[in-house]
C-alpha cells in the first residue's frame, strides 16, 4: 500500500483524555508540562477538560464526557486530521461502560499513525522529543484504494 504524508505543524493539536482513576495523574503531568502545552492547541474530554483549564490557566477545547461520546468525538477529529497527538491515561484495571468507545479511540490513533501515550512515562518521552517543537510529516497508508473498492452486494460493512 502506498503512503501519504500528513503535515503536523509546529503548533500541535493535542488531545488529553483520562479515566476517572487517572485524572489526578494526568492533571499533575499536565501541570508539570504546562509551559510546553500552552504553546499548542489542547483538546480534552468533558470533565478532564474543565479540570485542566482550571489548573493550567489557558483555554482547553472541552468536548463531551467520555461516556457521553467524547472518546468518539476525539476519534473523529483524529480521522479528520484535527488531532495530531493523543495522550490517554487509561486505567486497564478498571472496567468502564464505554469500553468499546475507548477501543475505537485507540484504534483511530493507530489507523491514522498519530503519536499515542497511554501512561505517564510514555507521555514524558513523547513530549520531550525534539520533534515536538518542529513541523513533522507523519506517514499514513493511502486509503483511497480502500475507499474506491467495489462492494459486493452481500458485504455488510
């Protein structure tokens, strides 16, 4: 499959998401990295966005709460090229009622080849990368052939 380049500008569009048991950890991490995050456009799901905006003192684009569709909104923004970067502190030990949405969000990050951190250590390594402050062309498969494929009558997808 051929690939396409998608430009990530110097000012990244970063989504911050956290399960309830990880919100404090994400908030502490974001406060530690406040100055760097302030130079980028930051998106978050509902409660996380409100908490971060209070703690960080700059505008956060808050979407719906995760269980109300926020995870899906961020996934759609990834597919539409409106999110470059995902930091999602998820709790693998706590079952959540919107688990299919969580899996869909993680899937979109992989399908569209965006940087993804699921814990504090990965987020630290990612955000401290020299690439963070540069333009960057990420490579994604060219999905045009997939979109243009012929659909069989009995194919339900």
